[in-house]
């Protein structure tokens, strides 16, 4: 299951979130993951990201998801975004490592 939510202000796209539900490979537990959560630089700190995340949570819960996840893999505003996710009740569970190719 896959969905994309769009956020507009005055007919201008100011944010989007793409999300996926899948089964964990070792059992049948449903988990949801963000593929992308983006808000324009001008709208960061507004309610745009909050509204996108809340729609994501409603969608995931409505499909029986056991675990809802959000990640930060851009390296942009990591501390601010982590704090935002924490305020919404999310806790850090993993680390992401990258290597230039």
C-alpha cells in the first residue's frame, strides 16, 4: 500500500509526503515507512509538516499498521527535525549510514 499527500497554500505546492505499508520480512507485522517528507524551505516551522504527518498517521492506523516510522536521510536540519518528531511522540530507533560511490 502506497500513498502520497500533498500540501498547498494558495494553489502552490508547499509540501508532500510519500508513505508505504509493508509486512516485516520475519513476520506478518504491518509497518509503515516514509519514502519522502518534504516541505519548502519557506514553510519549515509552519504547520505543513505537522499536517502531513497527522494524515500519514490516520492513513496508517486505518490500515491496521502496528508500527509507524519516520526517518531523516537528507542531512538537512537533522536536529530540528528530530526534535519535531520527538514532540509528536516518535523515538529514535536506528542510525543511517551512507557512503559516496
